[in-house]
């Protein structure tokens, strides 16, 4: 076992499930570099994340359950990681490491939640859930896109996955030449939808898929085409993993770099074609929703030969494990355990360990916030994991040894097992309930971010997080939780379209061809009036047909406020909220 602290590269892919790798038996996946990493790593075979992007990422970076850390959902005002919590990047930085992120963040787009606010010195990322999400640069399409680079928007040439790996390798090379230890966080957006991919990868997967699809269930043509594109995105990121490993070898970094690969939740397609003998996919409590791959490779520590490790492990374990290996203290309040003794071959994961999976559900078609929204976390919306047992939503018990597809509820046959798991869940809920549904606030008017660009992805308990929703003008509305940093005059600029689109408030837009597809036509809305409600005051402004925005100026005291906006038609009937609001402090 090496005594020198390693460099660390943590790769997490988006929406790639346990079964979406050839090394896990998938007959149509082209993943030679992942398969090689699998063969040269310690593999945790019963490793669990959350069934959704943001909760997994918050748990990874804090070592705390989602119900404790504030990052519970992919939107709906519940993505924000509690600002007082130290992140993995903060801890690495405190231990003398240089820190960089290259890819998907998804834990808050505004101060104090951005990567640069949470311990990352170098940050190349895009906002919210995916490229072409509502806060993303207008009409980004995975090719030659605009990303957030160290606090400014910048265009980069190349396919998204290529850009993130290229920039990570350039940064790693710079750190190596300076003799600096590094923590590189590489969370790809691939293979998350939209399923846009380079033609070379799609054609390669199409040919391989056609030669092996006799091993799959029969697929409808549209589903088959989507799975091929999904697997082509995986093939593309697999090739860049190969490039990264070659680069590390050429630089002399491979030996003492701890390379960790995992995915953020279950597959979006696995249940339809190949799911490694599991039920469920992303956003479900079934095994296929949260059991994910986790490979750890570190040659200097003897972690370079394939070895499976069973026993329950979870994404919250990564922080304390890396802390032990890299020589810094993990927060004492964490929910995970260090797996360093397990990786060293000195122990196994605790046999009697129980884990809870819970997260905020999507509010779906709700047009306005509801006090009974699905996005409110509840005790019964949990899965409890214990050895071979799975207790789902307090009323169904499954034995994975005899029933891996979780088809037979055996709760009546094993009441003592169900009772023990329910007791664990009750105790867990008692501990997390006081903070589980506590909303975090975006800070406006601070010197760290002024102006602030708010978007509807942070509307409380209403889901609007796709540029396609803006294009069709979804008739939804909610409000923002804000904290005013400094008293003063504040300018609020309300928009239906982002500024870079060049579109007027009531304007439509044509279908837009992009590199690997087409964006739908945008519908006109008969916007004739804007309203703003903040700090107990309502302001109203009539609008002319060519107006691109509506601007209000309000004097605010420092402290918490709620912000509501409306766009109305000529009869003063509400249409929707402002999808984009720029908030600017004008003076003290």
C-alpha cells in the first residue's frame, strides 16, 4: 500500500445504469476501455446511489444523505446544497490539493452554490440538469457549446464529452508540471438526453447493435433508435476514458493516481433492453434505480487487479474513503463510512449495515406550487436496504437472493425482517425530518454575484427546466426563495426568452436545426402585462409588442424575501411566470 497520498480523478457519468456496460453482461454495449478498467479495479458489486442526478451528487460531495444536505431534486427549488456544508473539493483544497471540475455540477447555479463557491479553483461546467436545460446558454446542442468557465461564459470547440476530457487533461498536465497534487472531478453529461452524438459513434454502435440484437427482447423502431444513440454516447465517453488513461501513463501519473468510476443513478433505458437482472430504472426505488457501478483503480496501492467486493456500500462512503487515503479528516457528522480498509483487503463492509434511499420526487404536471407536492420528502417514500432484503415504501419486502426482479412481496412471510427495517427507517426519519424539506435561498446583491440570473428551474415545487418548455411557453408559475445580501435599490428584469436569443416577449421562433437534430418551433404568447411581487409590494407594467423584457426597480432591505412574477394577456389573465429574471443591486 502506497504511503504517498494519491492524485484523485473521480468520473461520474449521467443516467448510465449498472447494466449499460459490456463487462456487466450487456451484449450490445461498446465499452472496451470501461471493461479494461473493470478488469483492473476493485469493484463494489452492491453499491448504491440515489435514483436521481442531484441527490447522488450532493451525497457524493458531502457524505451526507440527501435529506440532510438540501440537494434533493433535479429542479423545483430543491437542488441547492446547503452552503454551510464543506464539500469534497473544500476538503481536498484544505489538504493542499488543487481542485477542478469539468462537466455537470447540478447543485445550484447561483451564489453561494456554484462550483467556484464550493471549493473548486478551476471550473468548467454548465447550469442545471443537462446541456440545453432552461438556464443553459440558448440552443446549446452538445457541439461547440458555451459553458461557464471560471465565472464567465466561453465557447469551446468540440463535442461536450471531448471538451470536458480535453480541458481536464490540460489542467492535470499543468498541475503535474507544477509538482502539485490534484483532485479532478469529471462528471460527464453523457449519456443524458437529449441523445445527440457524433455520427462516428452512432454508426459504430448501429453496426454492433445489429449484429447482437438477437440477444435482446424485440424493440419498437423508435425505442431501438433511441437506445442506439444512448449507447453511442456511452461509446464516445468510453473512448475518452481510454485517452485519459493513455495520457496518465504518458505523463507518469498512472501509478499514483486513484481513478474512481461510477454513475449517478439507474439507466434511463435499461429496463427496456438489458438491466443486469434488476427491476426498475432512473427515478425508481427498485434495485435498477439506485444500484450502480463503482470501480476503484490505484496501482501504487495494489488496487490494479480485478476483485469484486460484496456487501452494502453507498455513494456517501466515497468522501470518508478518499479522506482516509489522502490524509485529511472527514466531517464527523457524515452518513458514510470509509471503505479504505475494505479496499486494502483488511475488512469487509459491515454485514448488518442498513441504508435508506430517499429523495424528492418530480412535481410533474403541477402548474403552481402545492402544499402536498410530490417534491416534499416523506418517510414512506423510502427504500431500506439490508443484506439481501429490500423494504419498499414501508409495505413491500423483497428477497433479492430468490427474487432479483423484485416481483414477489414476502412481507407477510418475514414480519421480523420488515419490523427491523421499519425501526431503522423510523429512527432515520426522526433524525432527518427537521431539515428534510427546508428550502435553501439564492443570495442576490452580493459582491460575489451581481447581477444574478434567476431561472424557473428554481421555482419552488414546480418543474420547468428545459429550453423546450420555454419554446412552447408552458403555462406554469411559482416563486423563488431569495436572500438579499445588502440593502439598496434592486433592478428586476423579467424575460420569457433569454437575452442571447434576441427574441421579444410575445414572439415565436422557428424550428431550429442543430448539429444532430432539430429544436421544435417556439410558440408566441400574447404577453401584454408584467407583474412583480416582492417584499409585500406588487408592481405592474404594461408592455408593447416589441418589448424583450420588463424592468422594475425596488428598494429592498437585507434579509430573506420571496419573489413572484407573472406575464398576463390583454385581459389581465395570467399566462405564466417569467422564466428568466435578472436581479441587479444598483446601490447601497
